[in-house]
C-alpha cells in the first residue's frame, strides 16, 4: 500500500542440508543396487523409487522442471528469503537487503528459530549477482517476489530451475499467499505452505475477534512520499490487513486509484475517516515533515485528528513496508504490531 519496497523476502541449517544430501545419496545408492537384482532382470523394467519427485511449472519465460526434491535453495529477493524461512529452509545465499545491517524483527525471529546464524548474502547494489548464486550450486532458485525477473531469468535458468510467476503482471498482483503456494509446490512442501498461510490468517482473525469495535469503522491510509501525500487506501487497492480487521474504506476512496492518488494541501479534508492512519518516509524526507503536516490548519481540523482517531504507522521498524508488501513472515507480525495501534486510534486515545 505504499512505494516502500522490500528489495523487495528441506533443511533448516547447512548441517542439516549436508546430512540430508548424504542421506539422499545413500538412498539413491541403495536403489541403484536394487535395480541390478534378479527381480528387475525378470521384469525388464526398473521400479520408480518411492521418493520420486518431479514438478513442472510453466512461467512467463518458459517452463521450470524440478526433477529432484530441492535441498539447496537460493533466493533473489527478500520476499523470497521470507518464503524459504517460513517453510523452514535456510537459503544457501540471499541478496543483502539490510539497511545498515539491521534485520527486520520478524525475519530475525525466523532466523533465530532455525538457528541459522547470519545468512550468507551477496551484494545486490547492481542487481542479482549471478556468479555468486552459481557458486553456491543451488538446486532451485526462488524468484516469486522480484521485479527483475524479465532481466534475470535467462541468466538464472542455466544455474538451476527458477520458480517464478506465470505472468509478468503477477510481479505486482500476486498475493503473498499465491507466491508462497507456488514456491511450496516446487519445493515439495505444499502442506507446510498451507499450514503457514492458515497460521497467519488465524492471527488476523483472532485479533479481529478480540476487537469487535473495529468492525465497520471507516479508515484512510495516507503515505507522505518525497513527491506527494498519497491516498493509499483507494478503491481498487488490495484491502490487505486493515479490512481483515473489519475496517472499511471511506466513500472518498472511489475518487482515487493507483495512478491518481496524490492529495493537495487544499484537499486534505479528503483524508477524514473514523480512523486516519499516516506513514512518514524513513530516510528520504517527505514532501512534508510530520511537524508540517500535523501543524497544518486544515489537517488539524479533520474530525479524526481532533477526536484523536489518528495514528502514525511507523516506517523505522519496517511496519509500513510490511503493510505495503506483506510476505510469509511479515504478515502475522504486521497484525501483531497494528492491533494495539488501531485499538488506540479507534478508542480516541
């Protein structure tokens, strides 16, 4: 719901990866020995191993064929790293997207839970580092959350099967659940993927049930960008977590869309709602500072502001980014963070 991008998220540890690979080798050796037995000679055929694995997925650039259950998983975006971690996999390499080395709280939780230590990363300043990815000899590459696949696919596909979207437009339109399900299928972890989705959705449902006062309240979500104040909760916007809480968009939302969401200072009254939420940019200075906006006479005259139904969604702790680009790890965490903030705003505290 904003332009913040999470540069833009089966073994849990390298030790487990190694042991799993060794076990797989032993199993394959055993199967190979069995294929020379008298039974196979009589039939003239080799029986397929019980753990045979084969997945085929068409994508926007071709077809991804996965002939063995992946163990070594590489990722090319932070959202893809989130998918791997949520499924209990420690990637062999990921892009270095951390600002000053600070890891988002929800991501650190997952890393700690898997006892992964510090993830191995590559410098993504100039985009995907193909040689670094290739050097890790991945079995599969997750690219469900990247906007660079049109450029990357031809260089990544020779390294390992690439799991990505079926249509280029899905880079923007796929929900985090869609992305997780497609990746989980390619990894042979469909049941685990559904369990992750169910747990996240239960977190939100439980929060909504605990706060019936949210239901039916209108809301506006605005983001102060460097270029403009944006009406982010426009009519066609993915409702995301706000509406899962029971909130609804205002009737003014129909006046705005993804390509026409700027709010001029003389039209700040368009932001009014039962609950008004605002995010200020982290790093780059917005078109207005918090003091300038919250000191503006028209803004302070809004009913939501006067009656204290106004809250700032922080960007420093990555909450604004998690709302804008939810993934398998950030979605339940965003619910945890937003629930008390919304409770105060609805109550006028």
